[in-house]
C-alpha cells in the first residue's frame, strides 16, 4: 500500500493560510489597531532638543568643519531627524504591525531614480502633549520604556497569531505561552547582538583601516560587509516563528531558521519579495487616505489587518517549510538514529 505524499503548499497558499487564520480570530487585529491609535493620536516623542544641543556642541568644538558642504548637509539631516516622531523607529523590539506610509517618487540620494520611500510622521508643533527629550539619559530611558512595552505587546500579539495559525491554542493557552515567548525572543536577540558585536567590531575596524589606506578598497569592503549583514538577517529571520510555532529555545530557534531558509532559499526570497510588495503597495494606499481623520481610521484598520495577515503568513510559511525539512529522508533517518 502506498502512502500519499502531502501536497506542498505554494507561496500563495502560505499567504492565504495566514489571512485565513486572522479571519478565524478577527479580534487579533485589535492589538495593532490600538497600538496605531496610540502612535497617531497619543503623545509624540521628540529628540529635537537633544539633536540641536549635540550639533551646537560639535560646531563649537570644530567651527571650521561647519563651513564644509558635506558636514553641513549631515547637520541638516540630523536636524530633520529631530523634527520626526521617532517612537516607531526607537521601538526595536516591536513586532506588532504598525501603519507605514509610502509614496512613489524619485530620491535625490538614488540619483533621481524612481523609488518608494517611507513618509515619516513629523512632530506636530501645535500639540501640547509632545514629550521633548533634551538629555542623553532621557533618551536612554525613553528607549528602554518603549522597548519594554513593545516586547510585552509583541509577545501577546505573536502568541495569539500563533494560536490562530496552529488552531490548537485557545485564547487562554496562548496567553500562558506569552511570557516564555517574550523571554526567548529577548534571549535570541541578545545572542545575535552579542555575536554581531564580537564579529562585527573587528570587521568594522578592518573596514575603517582600509578606508584610511585605500578609499576604493574600503568602500568595497563596507559594501560587502553590508550585504553579509543582509544575508545573515535573512537566514536567521524566521527564529521568531520558530520560537512561536515550534516552542524552541533561542539557539535552537536560530538553528531551525537557518536550516529552513538554507533548504528553501529561493522560496524564502520569493515569499519575502511578495510580502514586501504587499506592504509597499498598501502603504502607498494608506498615504493617500491619511489627509482626513476618517481616512486615518480606515488606514489604521486596513494596515492592522494586512500586517497581521502577513505575520500569520510568515508562521504558515515556516511551518510548511519545516514540515518538508523534517519529512526529508535524510532528516528522518537522522531523527530515528538520535531516538
């Protein structure tokens, strides 16, 4: 008797399964909706005073540099950063979908080529609830508070999305897994950051030395170092899904993500590209809606649904590719040998 092989899911199947999971538990999108309402209507965070103070200090220390065009351009870019609400950018541990706006246009930094840059939310000077940070200590406290809140909210969100994709986690059971998910994600990120510093600092020193000796070789080394970072982020990018869907620890989650991507590199790149197209395309639509308060509400709800569906689709994609890896003859033999 022959055993029928399970049908392999396509990229479209993974995307569809993700949105089907959200449709089964539509209340999940309340988490990103509430977060986006806070980001749009809650107190803004301005680092403008700190940036201005830092630039003034640099100008006093090196007054001759202020006359150089490239240095002045850097100062202008820093001042522009101080006029932007940076809550989203500083919340590095946030995995809850947020409302991102994109516009189709041309970038001067890209030589006037067509691009889809992100539109950052500027500080509204007419609002009285803006939190202005003027010290390094205040900035550090703000970053710590933002990321602590973001990690807790992300753990709740990911556990609920994982429960919807798995279908075997109830609301209460998913909440029980929330603390573990948050701690393991934090541990995995700590391992990645530690390894990145241990390997990256010597390489960065080497690149700096090459830039000093030969600018062409230095720029080439910097370009290669950048792409190494990109590929590393792709290979370990599914460790979050491994933590939620497989209940793995930090090291095993990194290992599982690496192997899933290594064995499905083209499918992974296709999935990431498809997800990027969906995010950019929807972001352009949201940008056209936020001119009115009603449009902002529509954009918040729409982005919460689309973003949540993509998060669920990543989990479905990981689970399917993990199943293929574990069902491979060599992997099955290895598992039997260890057992």
